[in-house]
């Protein structure tokens, strides 16, 4: 039962991303055919990047939907993926506990537990007992003639949310901006924030015209939308800005 570390790998990015976004955006305001705009746009990538950066900053985000990123992710918990799939404008392919036997499952350790020796021991003991129970259930079910697939799908009910899983994620640029605005916030749950930060780092490297200023929504707004009760204090809350201008 090894602990597993977070790993994010870019599998695919839409080809000619800059040209595609540029042509799609220009089509909104031009009588010219987007196919011709696309071909001509390749001649000046710097001009395209500057134009797209302005468009993204202005809030005209629909052209960004034509470009997508696909990531392979491992070393995340089932607790994380339950949050992740709430972002519904995306595609997911996740490792199945029905078809993949978890007779020696890896796991994720929360930081608060990891730094406390007593809590860490209790956590690992609990996981060990769950592993023993899962393996025993598999053995009992198979000994009664239950086929492996059905044994797996029923024994998995005892597995913890901390069990490690792997998932493939595809999001278009517009959804990624939304994802980062929520999950890069300092108040986001620590594990999904770590995933979002790694994905954002990749996006900034691959497509800076779109993602150079992406991140928690407060960075774009200039204030914290969480309100006084939940703000981390990095930015003033909206009500303070309004009151200061009165």
C-alpha cells in the first residue's frame, strides 16, 4: 500500500491553437472567410498572440472553446475526482475499481495528517484494515463462485476516498479559465488546488496568450468575491471597495 504523489502530463493540445482562436475570433467581425484568415494568420504569430491576449482579457471567451487540452493525471484521490467531475464542460476517463483489482491500493495522505505522527499512524492503520477487509471480501466472493468482475465491483464498496486513482481530463480553454478561477483560490481544497496549479503551469507554458494572467478569480477582479467571512485577506472584499468609493 504505497503513498502516491501527484503527476500531471499533457497528452494533447489542439494543433495551431493560436491560429484557430485568432481565425474564430476574427470571423465574428469580418466578412472574410475564416479559412482564409486561418491560413494568413500563421504568418505573424506575435501579432496573433497580442490580439488573443486582448480578447481574453476583454471577456470575449467563446473563441477559446475551439482549443482544448488533454491531461493524464495520477496520484489523486477519489475525494478529488468527486470534486473534479462537477466541472461538467469537460471529458473524463477514470480508472475503474470494477475492472482494476485494488488488492494493494495506493493512497493519498492529507498534509494535516502527514505532519502529525499520531494521526499518521492511525490513518495508515485504518487503511491497512480496509485493505485486509477488501482482500478478504474478494477471497470470500470468489470462493463462492462469483466471477472476478462481479467480486471486484462489490468488494470496492469498502474502499476509502483516499484511495489513489488515475484520470484523463480534456477541457477547452474557456472551461480551463473557469476551472483555474475557482480551484487556484487559496480557499480551494488543498488537493484539487495542487492539481489546478500544475495544470495551469502547463497551460501558461504552452499557450501564454490565453493563460499568462489566469488563476484565482481575485487576481482578475482585483478584489475577493468570497466576502468577509471567507476571504484569505490577499485582496480587499468587494464591499470594502464600494464603500471606499462612496
